[in-house]
C-alpha cells in the first residue's frame, strides 16, 4: 500500500511562509534541489490544495524552455519531473487543470485510502490547510520536514492547534551543506495516540 508523505519546507520557528506568501527565506541550492528531484521522481503522485498547485502551475510547466535556463541544472530537471507526475488538487473552486491533474472537491477518507491502494510510488502531500485536513483524518503516514536555518517571526504555521498527541518515530535525519536539516518521521501506531492530558490506561 502506498504511503502519504507530508513534505514541506519550514522555518525553524515552524512557518511555511511569511506574510504575503513570502518564501524568499528558503535556502534552496543545487544540492538540496537535486535531492528534492530524486525524492519527487520516486513518488506516484502529488496531493495539494488550489493555492499550492496554482503557485507551482504558474512557474514549472514552461520553466525549462526559457532562453537563459541551464538545461542540465536541477531546476530544469524538476520542471520535467513536475509536468509528468500525476497531480491531485483539492479545491471546491478550481474548474480547469492541465494534463496529469485530477481535481478533487473534498477530502473523503475512504477515497484517499482507495488511492493509496492503487499501484505506484508513495504520494507527496503539500500545503498547510490540506495537511491539516489529512492529519485530522489520520491520513498522514510520514512527515518529511526541511527545516531552514532562519526565524521569520510570523506567517502561516505548518501545523494547526490540536487536542491530541501524535507520537512519531524518527526514520532519518540529514544536514545539507547550506544548513537545511531534513527530519523524516513516521507516524506511530494508532494505539500510541492519546488526547492531551489523558492518562493512559495500564
């Protein structure tokens, strides 16, 4: 069965973007981009909300056709990867999408689980609002956080407030040359989840 993997870049204080959707603080160099290309290339699809999808769709489809683009660079390589990978966009308002893109109106747990039973690689999940919905339904299997060495003070946090503890198991950590740290976690079994303040029964 395919896993759903939440993949996001965050500041050290937990924000995915600053005010005005600012992500200029991201420290993405050639090493990190090559790594991300390898990860995304191995996925069976990308799950995102409308805002995240439109941000990507407004940039990557034609990026590698620009006259000043290095055809052998990591960004040009990612443009091809993004065009070809299946994409699922969760939106009540989006009417049209490019090829390889399916528009989904609601997060329906049974439908998501059916998607994970299809053949192929794991599914990459992006966007704070969509991630919150998937987390609420217990649909996130793994979390890959790319923690950037910067404090931005305010903005959009990745994780919403919740009334439950969700134990995680660290699978992998890696420090890139630019100071970004990958923290790769797996969600613990459901028996390990308890409400905050609840006393476990022996």
